[in-house]
C-alpha cells in the first residue's frame, strides 16, 4: 500500500504522497515522474492513488476527462457529479483492462483514489464510495498515522503544505509500506516537488533540480507490468 494526503489551503488543495512500492516481500521506489502516485490529468485535474501500481499506470495514462471540461467551466465540480459521472469513469477505464472485480454483483477496484481540481477534492474508495474533503484526509495503509499526525498539527502554526508533508513523514517513519522521498504538488501548480526527509527539490520536465545522485537514478522497474502469475506490485 502507500499513503496519499490531501490538505485544504484556501483556493487550492495540497497533495503529498510517498514513493515506495512492494511486490511480495520486496520493496522499491518510484523515482520516475511518470510513475508518481500523484499525477496531473486532463483539464488540470490532479489524481492520487494507492493500491495496485497497474491501476495507477492505467489511470495516469488515460485520455478520459475524469472531470469534464464542461463541468469545470460551469463551476459544477460537486459531490453529485462525482458520484454519478466521475466514479463510473474510473470503473469503466479500469474495466477495459480487466482490473475490476465482482463480488455478489457489486463491482470493486483494487485501488482507491483522491481527485482534486481547484479547491474541490474527493476521495474515491475501492467500491466507488465518495467522500468530500473538509479539511484533510488520507488514503492507503499509512492513512491512520497521517491523519493522527495532522490532528496534532491542526492548530500548529505551519503552512498547509508543511502539514501535508509532515503527515506523510509520520507514515514514512511508522508504516513498513511507506517510505521517502515524499512527492508534493497542489492543484494550482504544474510541477512537483520532492522532499527526501531533509531537503526539498523542485521537478521541472521530469528533472529533479540539484538532486543528489540517489534521487537522480530512476527505478528501472517501476513502470513494468507485473508478469502473469507473479506478485502484483502494490503502490
């Protein structure tokens, strides 16, 4: 699993996530921008996901408008449209690749997602349940630790960005499925930043500026699909 955190900040939403993936008893890091657990979709829609790396590969490379341009232009990004339009798009896109499962007639994904645009943000669970962001929420195996840390930080004089980073830091320190570096962005940014536990680096066009050698090296296996019969890669 992993953790993805969303924190409200006036007219924007901060998103932060870790970089670890696991396959069986083996772990590795996603250091390629193409495989971050948060990504920029069409119409400046930001999406974060946890669960199956294959699901994230599919959603992050999709040409689907998970939030339609028409709804954005009409300022119509709301809970109802998320439940009735956006969630079915996630299921339909994953179904194309046989990534949706049925249990007693109910459909389930192997992953959960956070989707945000402007100051609107929603969490979508594996069964399609939708939650609207009030202040902060998190998804993934490290969610409880991140939310507990944020509860302590809520009244501390830190920026929403710093609170998002520290919430993920708490999960990195305590959850065996969560690890540095932390990837950060917000709904008004076009780029990403990376925090390695000590320093913050900006990413432009997939390049980590002034990064140490260990962050410059891409994980060569992070974009490969799990072969048939082997352990699925969990993000």
